[in-house]
C-alpha cells in the first residue's frame, strides 16, 4: 500500500504521463509485479508448510485459495491507499 501513496505524494504518475506512459498499462504492470512478488512469498510459504509436513493446508483447493486471497489483498491495498496522504502513514 505504501508504493501507490508514495507515487501520489511525489506526483510520479504525472511525470510518467508526461513522458508518454499511459495509466492503464502502468497500473496493470504494477499489479502484475505485485502479484509475482506475492506469488514468490506464497510459494515459499507452501514449501515451508510441506517441509514441516503440515498436510492440512496443502490440498489443491486451499493452495488456490492462498493465491486468490493474495490477489484480493493486492486489490484491497490499492483501493485503501487513497485514504492515506503520506507514505509514512500507509
């Protein structure tokens, strides 16, 4: 959530728009990057769960729920970021 607030605070989106970068591809690429980063963390969590032999959380359906929840949290954090005025508060 801190990055969108930091971006708005320093008017980086305006600078990118002046340089020719459109808003939709920028936000889409940012969301894809956040999803990839979150997927790496989720994958590490699944590997740790498997190494600790916690099989209750390792069914296919529950793993899909982990990834869907991560995608939902990304969307929620972007939505809630408009409530903050400074990156330090976010």
